C-alpha cells in the first residue's frame, strides 16, 4: 500500500485532495527538455523542434532525443533522476496546499513508518482449551 492509499484509508485526505496535490506537484517538476538545456545538452530551439516531433510521432521526448542521437540514454537517465528528485514529497505538498497541518503529516508519517498500514500478524491459538 502506498502512502497515498494509507492516507485515504485513514480518512486523512479525500481523493479530490490527492488529485489537487498530484496536479500541484506535477506543475513544480521541471520538464526534461528544460533540464537538458540547463545542462547544456540541447539548445532551447532544439528542444522546441523535438517537442513538435514528439507530439507528431507520439514518442516520449527522452526516447526521441536518444533515437535522434542528440542526447545519450545515460544523459536522459540523469535528467529523469534529477526530475524525480525535484518532486516534492506528498506530505509537504499536503501542508503547502493547506490540506493537512505539519503536525498531522508528521503523525501520519510516523504511523506509516511503524507499518500500521500492514495487516496485523495473525496469531495461531494452539491451546486445546
């Protein structure tokens, strides 16, 4: 079970709250093309042209740049790692949007870390009594 599912199961957030947070987090994540420009792998003009090609062909931007030989697979993987690292943790997002307080998030994260989302181990009664 994911932390998001745990929050839903606990009734700490609604599905609508999670969607708001997901939308917000995606808005903050830098586009791979922008990261490629920042790293000097591509120019802005190249990125814009490749975006048009990506939309026309339906190929993911990263796959397209590797296929065209303008960026290596390793460089794309580096950019994707950087993009993932830029993703704000769910708890921080819930606080930022005013859905939960810092204390609530800390308490829920502590419960999650204690594995309270896992089913309790079943005990077998071996007594005859």
